């Protein structure tokens, strides 16, 4: 039997989409707004349903989202419309969204309708999407009880669009050839920089960042080599054609970076790629890195610069995990482009804005975080993986995947 889904419009969009996208019999959607204050959310729902070839058949817009008498009137208008035009379809009322008075008015109206027509046909289904616990509850008070299957149905692009962000560029399984091609080097660097060669990380990043400014392939820098083990790493980078080395006296090396991409990689992108590679091993629905895009919300104060760029975004079970990777030494006070507090504030606010109510946030650091950062992370419910190694990253991602629902 063809199904018609009824959505109450609110700031949260995904709880409406999950049941409708999971229903192979869904042939249309009706949107109900208590008033006109959430027209932008209605437009997002229209856009996402259109992408799935699910038509929005009708939109009901009332005069209030809080006055029960007005909401009761709107509920009766909805039922009259359904009975007149769609009596041949199976109705599914999703009361997850909207205001509490809206949900109450619509639920009571549909329950009364079911009770009055119990012997005349299939009763309408009333559901509530519990995204946190991944359950779609059936709320019918007589005919049915239990729950519907909770499926992982939203793509990463749909999840981002639902939260006002349109992705313009990213690296994922379809475009990560160069990341996989140098995966062995990335994992080698991860091991060296977390162990005996950690001391060279700062000097190498500093040199790469300096070379990236007005990049010239002829620009050279001399670096003091304090540990013989560093020599092996520099030679490995030269073999990978990221740098050219000219050893001077066994204790210093003159280097040239071969490209701007080499500068970016050695200035910290290697950590992002290391994390991305470990996340891929965990079986998440989707993993993307170097994600760029534009916010739809004209009133958002995150409108330009790095607030439009994300190191890693992971979609799993209709939830978003936002990952920030930092390879800098937090104990050093030089060349700090962003303060500890600003970093935590950005991850907390942007992660929640991007992923919605049940978003997860993770900060990955090559170095030990300060006590203040650890405390801020706990306060803002940000998961932390510092002194990151390949093994620690894999363990952290597996833990988060379990929390998001395997």
C-alpha cells in the first residue's frame, strides 16, 4: 500500500527524513508548519525530498505554533484534506518535530480519528524518531505498539544540507587516490613523529609553513639536525620527492620543498591523512576529509575562512562526527594562529551547527594537550585523542563508531 508521510516542521530536519527515506512505499510527504517562521526549514525538506524523487504533495501553514486552539483547528483541516484526497493511502504521522503543543495536538487528533474509524480500515501510524537511541517508536495507543526499523539512510551530503551547509569539495573513497598512494609514508611519519623523532616535527612544520608563504621552488632553508635519527626521516622525504636535501656538515641540512602541496602535507596535512586512513578501517558509512562548502543560513556568523573548511567529517547511522586535527605543539607560544579556547569554541559550535542535536566532536592532536584544553574538552563534550598514534586513532574511532551504533 502506498504510504503518505506527514512531517511537522521545526529546526531539526533529520528526524523527519529518516522514517520517510527508510520507507520504500513512501509516495509523498505533507509538511505542516505552525506558522511561517521556519520557511527556510520547509525549503530544505522540499529540496531533500526532491533529490529522492519524493514529492511534497501539500504544505499546511497555520497561524501559531503554540496556541492549542489554533493547532487543533489546523489538525482538523489536515485530517479533512487527507480523508478527501488520500483515503487510499497509508498515513504516517511523524510527531518528532514541531513544537510540543503541535506534536500534542496532531497526536490527539490522529488518535481520535483512528478510534472513530477503527473498523473501517487501516489506522494511521503515529511515530516518534528517537535519534539519540536510534529507535522509531510507534505511539498508537490501541491498534499497534513497538517500533519500526531504524535504518542508516542519510548520506553525508543530505546530512550537511539538512543543517544548512552545502559541500562544494571533499576527498572521499571516490577521490582519495593520492592519499592512499602515500599511505605508507603517512603511517611511517605518524610512527616517527610519535616516538624518537618527535623533536623534528616542530622544525619541519615551521620550515614548511615558511616555504609556503609566496612559494618558490628555489627557496632554501638550513635546518640544524640534533639527532641522527632525523637524518633518516629527511632522506625518506627526499625519496618521496617532497623535499630536496643538501647535507652540509652532518649536523645541518639545506632543504627545498618541491611544491606547495608538499609544504601543506608536511606542515600538518599528514596528521589529517593519518586519521582519515584509520577512520576508513572502522567501517563508518562515509568518511570525508578536506571538506569545503558554503553555509546557506544568511544569518550565520560562520560565513568565511576556516569556518567553511573541515578536516574530517564522518557520517554514520544518520549522525555526524566532526574531527579537527592539529599537529602543533601546545606548549609553544610562538606562531599560534588560533588560541586553545578559540579552537574548542569553534569545534563545539561548528560541530553542533553542522551535525545537529546529537553530533559528536573529536579533537586529534600530535602533541599533548594542556590541562586547560582537556578541561574545556570535557566541559564541551569533545572527545580527545592527543599524542596521536596510528593505534590510538584506530582505537578512538572504533569507540566512537560503537557509540554511534554499529
